[in-house]
C-alpha cells in the first residue's frame, strides 16, 4: 500500500512558514518534545520521495516521470530487495538543483525516516537500517533533550542550507507525527523565477564520499573514485585492479543471502587495496571517512584472505574452529568471494604472491589457490557459517539468558566482564563442536558468571607512540601495571635494550604474581609492551591462560605520519629507524586471538570492539538491515 508523507509543521520561530503551511503554534504545540531526546538534522532542498520494495513515488502518490527522478529509480531497483514488505524509506531526492546549489553531496538521495506500516522507527535504528541499504542520512546538527533556547540559537548558512528538522529519537506512530516532528526553514527559501520541474534539469554536485555510498547501495564500483575517497591513491588504479573489484562485487551480489551495504563496501575496498600491508591499511583507513569499524574489517579481509588460498595445515576436524574464529573478524561469504576472485585473477596478497601448495593434505592433492578456496567454502557452508552474522543467534540467545540472570545487563563492570567471558567461552566451544545452541551455551558457561571468579588482563598492542600508556591510564580499577619500559628504566635507561631477555622474564614473573593476586578479587592487570606480533603476545597470553584470566587485546591503530610526529615530541623518543622497523613488523591481533578486542584510534578512545556479547557495529547494522528476520 502506498502512503504519502505527512506535512511537517513549522516551528514557531521558523521564518519560512507561509500562510498555507502547518505550524506548531498555540498552547502546548511543542508538548510532544518536552522532556524527550530529539535529534536535529539538516533539511535538504530537494523533492520528498518514498521508496518501497517494489517502487517509489514523490510526495504525490500519482507522481509521474520526470528526468530528475531517473537516478533515484535506479537506486530503488538496487536497494528495493532489502526493504521488507510493508516498509518504506522516506527521504529527499536531491538530484536536481532547486533553489540551492549543492557541490559536495554524499549521494543524490538522503533517507530521513523508515516506516514499518504506520510506525516510524527510532532514529538510531533508522540510521543503521539506511546504512545497511547503502543510503546516507542527513547531517546531524544537534542532539539532546529538547531545549527550545538551544534550538533557537542554532545558526545556519542560509545561502547553503535550507533549514533543519527536529524529531524525537524514539519511534512514534503516524498519528503522532505532528507532535514528534517539526522544521525550521529559511525565509524566502524558494528563490527562483521558474519552478524547478519546468526548468532544465541541472544535477547537483557529488563529493568524494559518493563513490563509497554508490558501492554500499549496489552500484557498479568506481575503483578510482573509491581509492580517492579513502585517500589511498590519486593515480589510476593498477592494471587488473578494476576487473578484480568488479569480480568481487559480482560475487558478493551473487551470495545466497543479500549483504548489507557496509559488507559490500568492505569487500570491494579489500579487493582494491589487497596489496597493502594490513596494519598500515587499518590505521590509514581508520583515520579517513570510513571510521574504525569498517576500516579494520577491510584490513582483516585483506589479512585473512591468504589463509583461504593455501592448503589448510591442520586436520579437517580443526577447520571448523578456525572458521568460527574468522567469522568473528569477517563475513565469511565476502571473504571467500574476495579469495576466489584473487585466485582467478592470479593476484598477490599483501604478504606476497600465493604460491603452490606448501605441505599437508592440500599439497598431497595438488590443490591450487582456487581449489583451496572452494574447499574452504564447502566446510564453511557445512558449518552454517557462510551467511551474514552466523554467530548472532548464539550470541543473542546467550545475552538474553544472562541478562535474565542480571549478568551483563548494564550493571557494574564486573557483570559486563562476566558476560563477555561467557560469550568467549561459548564461542570457543561452538567452534570445537561441543555445543550448537544458545541453551547449551547457557549451561556450559556457568563457571564464569561470577565476575569476581577470574582476573582480567588488558594487553596493549601497538608501536611506540601510539598512545598505549596514555590509554591505559584511563582504565578504571587497575590493580597492577606492568611496563617493560619502566622495568628497563629501573635498570638505568628505558632505551637500553641489552637486557631485554632479563627484563622480559622479570615482567612475566610480575605478571604471574599480579594475576594470582587479582584472581582473588576479579581485578585488572595491564601489560604495557608493544606486543607487535602473535609470538610476542603469546608470552603474556600463556601466563594469562595459566591464571584463567579474561584477556582483552587493546589494539592501537594510528597512521604512520601521526606516529612519527608524536615520536618527535616525546620525552623519550625511539630512533626513527626503530619505529620504522616496528611498523614493518606490526601484525595486529585478529578477533578471536583473545577473549575480546578493543580498537583504539588516534583520539585515544575505543572506536570498535570484537568478542563482546553486546552486538558490535557490523552485526547491529546487519540485523537492522534484515528486519524481516526479527519476527
């Protein structure tokens, strides 16, 4: 059923209201906002448009064809399969220039609300759902508990901005629209002599991020545009890369279950950047428009891909556990699509060309990279791991059961840590085939439900100057802090590397004693060392396993230029060649190497997580993009 978008009332102080507009004037007209959280977004100068699974219309239900609607029709054909029956996406078609000229749009359609029948989704779920489709939302100008004075103080550049829209962050019913949504529009906002529909169509300009949103929405990827958007390269793509990117996009689109826009973007970017070392790729992309969550997933796809193109070095009985660990880091369907395309193209991975089989069962069969990928995909399909977020039913079931027992339900940190520990142990048992359902996970994790029954280890991972010590000082409840630099300093000099073996032994002994003491109270111990490689991390990890500690990898991803700048201003700088060598050796841990992983950016805050029982960014986006699966 087609439904027209309601008329949005003007706020009392909106200068653009005309005599026939709806206004929020009179006593109590703003009562719907009072005491409630609202979000204020930029109002764009375009044509109100509603998209469905099987079509679209402008504000008028019988709107016909117009050249300015051709692009948005193409968008609807791509994202329509991701819109459930009975749902609609409302937004602004800004392809044609109206009164304002836009030059740096993210796309020619911005979504601002999503409706399930007569119910408008809450704002946060709206943003996740739109992102899953590959549709940007308008820029957020303000968010907080409704404050008329604060909104009246908002200042817009009326030569470039039409106005703003206020809505409650909570969802609402269509009948309450006039109490939950209102707008402010600049005075004289229609400033053209001829209505835009009867004038020559002039397209608004797109900015560099448009290539990213096109890829998210299912369009043919523009490889050169993608590389420019993430600041990876200004030169034309290398020979064969455009074909590889197109092949990966086709393979992702051909998966049996539709992927979210973010998963598709991650896959095509991994194809375009597959030759870049993973650590450098993650830190570089995280500093750009993608943000940490997508950046590290692109890098993890690049890093994990070679493993699928080589013969599995262990008995097939252990392959399931390895695939489950991979599924925490990457979408296995997208990962196999990338690996398959690389095998077909003969491309090289970041760690060099993939050669002939090395040893083990695959070598005896004579499997090449393509056969190895196909063999891995068969195992993943048999284990039920090729779909989007295959571990989410287990995670959600365990989370619900633990919350019912008051564990991990937003209470104290010990409760949250206990829930994360239960999820880590359930994930391990699931990979080993010891359990298959949430009910079994609940029964199998009883011993870790008391947060005071085990110590915590936070293991910092990152090159010198990445902010490890600064971040560690923000952690609450730290009982012991073990820094190898401090131990070297106590011997005479932090820079003296001659006694590294003795310093390491002393540090590990102190770690063992600290964890034994912390176990009695469920306390936290911090291990401050670069921990650049899996081998280095494994030394402290072995002590943690012996003491049954909850291990958290705190991974600091800061791009090289910023590290060099910081190092030059440090009280104890490391030689430039040493820092360069650290960057070359840095192999960040993958999710699953520890119970959980925190990813910290240049700002010193956690920007993404893995292994936590709370749904991470990627899983939340996928869930929001598949509402029909929620019942």
